[in-house]
């Protein structure tokens, strides 16, 4: 029962992160200068590619090494940590390096999605 509660709470956090990410990118107060909708779509598409490539192999390895419950615990820890690094994109963002900020956000978002429980 406690595993289910932990899984539900982690899923709630992930859903909130997925909903708040585009708002973070659009906001002009974050330092990103208000990314356009098509740029946010590129970030989410790239993170989806990372997710599609990485999740099956990652979970196969984690489940083999740590079992089902251990892999859920580890993936919850590894999946939340990159979210704390999202604001660093605001610190390095300028119009000259906008593309690198978008790549950085795509990589972090992709890693977060890879470690989401299936």
C-alpha cells in the first residue's frame, strides 16, 4: 500500500511539472525572454525522442539490478533531480545562445521523462 501512495504522489509531481514547464518557458519573468510556442514544441519533441530512445533500456537495467520497487525508488530520485536544474537555463539565456538553452532544457526534460515510472 505504501508503494502505491508513493507512486501516486510521484505521478502527481510529474504531472504538475509537465503542466508548468510550458508556462515557465513562455513567462518573460523567468529570464527566458518568452519562448514562442513553436520553440517550446521543439523542446518537448526533442525530450520525447530522448524518452523514446532511453526509457526501455533504462528500465530494463534498473529492474534487473534493483527489482520493481527498487527501480521505482531510484527512478523517483533520479527523475526529480534534473527538474531543479531547469532555472539554470534562465541564467545563461541570451538571444545569442537561445539554441543552447533550448538544447539544455530538452536534455533535462528528456532525462526527467526517461525516469518517469511507466
